[in-house]
C-alpha cells in the first residue's frame, strides 16, 4: 500500500476516536439527566461549553500546527483530549460536566486542522476530497462504535467506566502515530514515484504561513468560514440532540438506541466518501478542481433538503431515513468544504485557515446549541422549527460559498 493511504488510515482512526470521545455524552444524555437532574437549558449550556472551547481551540491550534508541524501538534492534542475524556468520570454536577466538556473541546479542536494539513502534505489536490471523505468517515464510525460500546459498558459497569474506557483508547493510537508520521520528503519508505505523485501540483509544502492580514482580507477565507458558520450548527445539533429527539418523539431508550444510530451513521459514511469521490470524478472528467468542488457541494446541499419533512413523520424508521439522508449530505459537504481551504491557499497556511474558519463555524454551533436548549424548554420540546432550519441551511450556504470563491478566483486569477 502507498504510504499516503497509510497516513489516511491513521487520520481515519484519530477521527473515529475523536467522535467516540465526544459522542458518549449525547448517548448518555437521558441517563445522566435522570441521575444528575439537569434541565434542558442546563444541558444546552453544557453542550455550549464544549463548543465554545472547541472554537477557541480551533482558532489557536491551526496556527500552532502550521508552526510546529502535524506530528508533534497532533500527538499533544490527542493525548490531551483522551485525558479530558477520562476526566468526565470525576464529574457529579452540571457544572462539573461543563468543566470536563470545556477541556475536551479545547483539545479535540486540533483534529480537523491536523488532518486537513496532513492531507495537504500527503495528497495532490485531485485526491484530497476523496482522502478527506475517507478520514472524515471516521466521525460516523466513531458514533457507531460509541453507540455499541457505551450502552454495553454502562449497563454493566456504570457510566463512569464508559468515560474511562473511551478516553484510554486514544493512547493506543499514539503508539502508531509517533513513530510513523513524517513529511513525505522525510519519510524513509516513500518511493520516488509516490513522492512525484504527491508533489505533482508543484505546491510549496514548506515556507512561512501567510500573515493574518492577508488571510482575513481574502474572500477564500470567508468562503470557507461562512460555509462552516452556516452549516456546522446543524451537524452539532444532530450529534448532541438526536438521541434526545428520538427519545422524546419516538420513545427510543438507551437499550434500543444503537440500531437507529448505526443506520444513520453508516449511511453518513457513504455520504462522506461519496461526497469526496464526486469531486475526484468530476476533476477526472475535465472540470477544474474548484468547479468540481462547488458542484459536489451543491449535490450534497440538495440531498439535505428533505429534512424539512421530519416534523410530519410519525414512524421512528421514517425519521431515521430522513436524518440519515441529512447526515450523508452533511458529511459529503464537510469532505468538500474543508478542501476549499487547500484548493485556494498554500500548504503552509492550510491549518491556520481551517482552524480560523472552523472557529467561526463552531461559534455558530455554540450559539445554536445554547439557543436550542432554551427554545425546546420554552415550547415544550417541539423540534419542528429547528428541522425547518436544518433542511434549508445548506442550500443558502452554497450560494454564499460560491459567490466568495468566484470573487477569490477573480482577484487572484486562479
């Protein structure tokens, strides 16, 4: 196997662990709510604590990664979030869980800037969407793994042990990452042919990151950042509120939660890999990489529109089918929106832009989760208005992204 695909496999497993560690809280949400006794608004604030520090971590980690490199930065981040995940076992109050989630958020934030930077270092542009789709599918596998593992551990040994076991898994990954990862030009087992393939775009992989004043004034940065700001809140809503929605509207319990989540996130995996593949396919058929990326984003946005019908379904599997379609569309969107940054900017600045733009997206998610908690408490857990927003957000975001990408192309003659 070519070395770049082994790198992709490591990124896949890191993303899987990342989502296992974050998803355990939403899976245990109803159980913890009964045991700890928090309200809907308190749950929303706990989730907001995670997203707030995640946003801060994204903004900080991107620049740090561009300075210290992926190998060292990613290792420290994953070790940190594994410890933070285990720390949830010490919490006994809503405030304690808020603190634990805050530490988890600031450390987990480095996962996607690290993975996108590693992908930019190891893959030519035409393969980055597909590679991103593969490692990004780890987010869905992580949710599935958590859905299988967490109830099993909790029902036998209690919820505290579930946090401890999940957090400990990250340290196993470090045993593979630390000795293996290097830049392509420094890796001892990369062949000349693979190195030539990786460098076929004639991009400079080293060099200084672009100054902040350049990053903040270019339209490409805002295409990525606003695309994330308008859509990240929707994905985070599904991650943190889906088990509660299924319990509230369809009577799903902890013991029966695994099957719906497995179906939803398996289909989301198809969307993640398929969304990245669309760009590669269109590029091979003659479209330039940016046009192919925009068309793939549009396809993914359209797939999500049927979410508008969720308030009108009564059967649990009808709801699962619509949420599955939305999850698949989002993951395909995500595989492509991440690479808007690497399409338009040099490798030396990719993590900075992914981190800064992702911070704006997560800020939107933080505000959305806190507002959702208060809204649902106020209107008696009526999810319909939220799903109307979820179904329409991506098409609106696509028009914004397209406008700013075209403006960037005109200014820089790309």
